[in-house]
C-alpha cells in the first residue's frame, strides 16, 4: 500500500522517531532473551500507522510536537498490534514477517505465544499509566481484536461466508485498533467529548476502509507491489469482500471459482487462476465502492474536530486510500 498522506504531516517524522524510541524502551527487560523475543518484530520496522493516528488526533488541538502521554498512548496500541502478529504467525505457521524470520519459526511456537502475551501485558501497563478510561478502552480493544480473529477462523475455507461475517471480523481485528488509537489520542490530548467521539468514528471508518483496500490489493496487486505473495488470503481460505462478491455473481466464472475454493490452494497456477477469476468479475469494483464509502464517512467525521493541518492530513489519508489500488 502506498505511503499514507498522514505520514507526510509536518513534524510527523520526528514524532515517529519518538514513537520508535518509546516502543523499544517498552520491551526492555532484565532478561536479555525475553528482550530479544519481544523486540524482534519491533526491530523489523513498520509504518506505525496506529501511533501516527494518535499523534495526528492529538495534534489537532496540541499541534506538533505532542505530549509524551500521546506518544505512549500510540505505543500501547502498536504493542497490541505487534503482539497479535506473534499469535497470528503461530496460527498460520508463518515463516516470515516484515522481511525477517517470524518469532515462531526462529524460536518456536511456545516462545512466540509467550512473547505475544508479554507485549499485550506491556500495552496494558502503559495504558493503565494513562488513566482508567484509557486502560479500560485498551482492554476492550483487545477483546474486540480477539472477537474479530475468532470470527475469521470460524469461516476459513467457507465459500458461504457472508458479508456481515466478513465486516464483523474486520471491524474487530482492524478497525477497533484504528478507533482506539484515535480515541486515545483525543482523550490524552484533551479534546472535548464531542470531538473524542468524532475522532473515534473517524478511526473506525478509516480502519474499515483500510482493511477492505488491503484485501483488494491481495487480489489485484503483484508480489512486487505487495512485498509478499499475492493471493495469500485465498490460498489460506480467508475469503474477503472482493472474493465473496465474485462468488455470488451467478455466472460460469463464479462457478469455477467456487470449484477452486473451499480447500487450501498450494499450486501457484491455482492461486493465479483464482485471482484472475476474481479480477475479471465485478467483485473488485464493488469492494472499491464500499471502501470509498467508508473513507467518505471517515472524512465527514472530521467535521467534529478542530480544523488544523493535522485534520487536513487525516482527511487526505482517508480519501487517498483508493488511490493505492493498482489500475
């Protein structure tokens, strides 16, 4: 996915340097091996989009640089995200993540699970230091994340997966983290209650649009554009919105796609055929339309925030998601 306009907010580069330092400091322990495990994916890097959202929301009233508390709020959400990746990689038996060996592949499943648990614990500890409301919000977000992942697991290889089931899953596993980052930025940044609610709606809608676009890219983008194999979700039995729409067209292509799916796809030719069938139908454009709708709703929600350079970059980030889809 193309770099977000959010990351081009003046001063954001310096703020993300602060985020990176705080992330690394948060996983330092008295046990060098635990520190190595907990910092493995943090050291591998990442866009840090969730902390950037917390920073941008806080900057709507504080400007840049933001307070240390906002940086820590963003770090707490990022730790939840990274911890969930440790667990995901165990479930997926993944060998790589972010261009490096996954923790489970390098150190084993037990250490990966415990490391993921440790990151969630550190996230909760940081949130508790920011007040009871933030602590409760982060705990609720971890619950929503787990709900979303369970919803997804329940429909693996299910060609009858419904759109409500899909939307419910991404609301939990993706949008809840975006919403939490924005809400924490608003709470800690000192926004009034209507503005905090508006920021939360923005984060939720932005997260929904972001995940739908990411799912579209898995179908339409090349491995070079993605930086990872294309069609991975279909191969693993995770049928996302463009695939679900393609399955229900009712034509010969949909019938062929249905015959291909419902089981693991291990051959490159099968994966490419499935991708071609999805791209040939209306599913991709229909998914783009829904992603655009969520993006528009995110932009509208920003009317409830103070007008600033930060809010303008947030709007550009939501509006620009569709531009990252190769045509």
